[in-house]
C-alpha cells in the first residue's frame, strides 16, 4: 500500500488538487474515475499519464473506474480545442471502447474479487434514454450560464483568433461531464475525478453539481499535460502518434520512441511511466550522470514501458531488432523478425522493387544489384566491393558476385537486405 498523493507528488504527476482530497483518501478506500474519449480504437501514449494515475490509485488500495465516453464521444470535448471534433457513430464508438478495455486490462485489475477491483463504465448507458427536456430540467437549472462562461477553456475558445465561436452542443459538454460525476457519485459512491489539467473546468463543474443537487462533497485532481524538454509536443513523431496497439505502432517502433528521448525527458518520463521506486530511479539518474553515453535511463524506461504495454517477448524482439544495422551477427535475427518489425527497422532505407518472375529465372546477383535494382552503378564496382569483403546479403558476406539469387535469400518471403560497406543499406522487395 502506498500513499497516493505522496507517490504522485514525487513523480511530478499532480497539477491541481481540490482542498480535502488528501484527507478523503487517508480516511477510507475511495472510488475515483477518469474519462477517456473513444475517438480511436487504441489509446496512444498521451493517454498513458491518466492510465498510470489509475494504476497508482489501485496500488494505493483505492478503487479506479475507467469511464469510456460513449455519449461524450458523440459530442467531442471542446476544452482547449480550436475547432469542433468530427462526430462518431455508435457502432464505431462501441468497437473503440472494446479495444480500449483490452488495453486497460494490462494496467488495471478488473477481474479479481478484491473490493478495489477496477470497473469500466460507459456514459452512453445512462445518457441514451435521458431526454433533452429532462436533462435541462433536472441538471441544467442547477448551473448558471455565468458559471459555465467563466471556465478558462470556454473563454479561450470564444475569444480565439478564428472567431468561429462554439456550438451549443460543445458548450453543453461540461454539463454532461458534470452529470457523469453526479451519476457515479450517486450510483457508485465515486468521490473523486481524475484527469489532465485541461479537464479542470469540466471536473469542477461536476463537483459543483454534486454539491448543489446532493449537498455532498466531491473532489478533483489533475495531472500536468506532458511536454518535451524542447517544448515540442509529447507523443508525436514524424509519422504521427505513438499508439499502444501493435498494429498501429509496432513494438519495435514503440521501444525506439522511448529509447531515443533526451536525457532530460528520460529523467522526467521514468517517474511518470514506470512503477520503479524512488531509490531505483535515483540510482539510474546517478548512473546516467556518471556515464551518459551508456543511456541507462532511456534503456530502463524503454524496457519497463514496452513490457507493460506489450510483453517481455516483444521487448526482447525489439532489442534484438535494434542490433540489426549495427551487428555483423544479425543474420539469424533477420530470419526471425516479422514483416512489420523488419519494415520499421528499415524505415528510411532506399528500396527497389523486382518482379518475382525475373527473380525465378536463375537471376545472378550481379544482374539483380545492377540491372534490376540500382544498388551499384556497374558490375565492375560491385566486383570491387565483393573483393574487398564489403558486400553482404541479409548480413552475410558475399564471396561470389555471380552467384544465383534464390528464394532462400528472401526474408518474410519477399525482402532482401543489401549492405554496402558499413553503413549503406538497400532493401529489395520482390513482388
């Protein structure tokens, strides 16, 4: 059992907290919820801060609820957005929430009979039969427009440069989220809502609604929005978001993302995205300062989070795949790795396509690498490279430039990795 507030404080995971929150958590096992909009069928690493907070909450002996916003996902949260979101249909939302639940199950205990076992709820289940008239009569009358307009997220949107304003649908979002808190307070004795710092306005609307309708006390805690040390957006790469679903972001790419963060970011992220103790992290920080070239912080961060999101086998495969471009003994690894990992490792390497019919006609390697794929400008240059021991196929040295290229050379049945010298690679795709 850990002290939740103390744990989050040293990890740098608290932005704002309503007075009385710590006292409530010390008094008794408390139920808290965190909302996730199911706008995609996978979480991305931007969601991980909230998920880790739920994980720490459960470890501290409290009961976490993950709310998948089937109803609110149909509207789109306007907080700090410059324009409205695209609305999703119910079938898409249901598919997304099932996928998200499978991912959350890697972080939270949903299945045990412990009193603080996690639950997942969907606000569509209690909003779908709520008529508009009932909502504005039973909920809307308790919160004034003045109160709603005073929220920073609303003021920023209405006073924004684009002057597009805000639709009534979006304006009503904080009321609907506030009602979620009220419903869970009444139905599941949920006393605390967790979220990102951009959610403070919506969360406090919920605590106000609970106070005005029931006279009860509810609490709010938000975590900071994660940024990179250089001010760039966390979780974005040149190819887009870093997803938890291996079909969207391969475990290799996922591992590489964390391995390549800066020293300053690694020191911050290892507190937020792992369960390592304070002592372990302090030892790693010290080791990093003594020998930054070994990158112990990045390696441990990448290991912990890849195993947590994917598996130990995926982590080990990612480490192996990382050696392909730098090891002369990588032939066996190349034969083992799957196609998505191979393509991820070879991202940015020049490629050429060769017809399978050409390949099956006893094609000599010299013809393949000069006429079919422009790896070498001439056979003479290729011969010199072979004579100097500088040409490898799939990380194995080539001794005869006129050997026949066979199906046995194909990785995953369609790829050949050509290496010229130490650092020049070319990927041939046989189609």
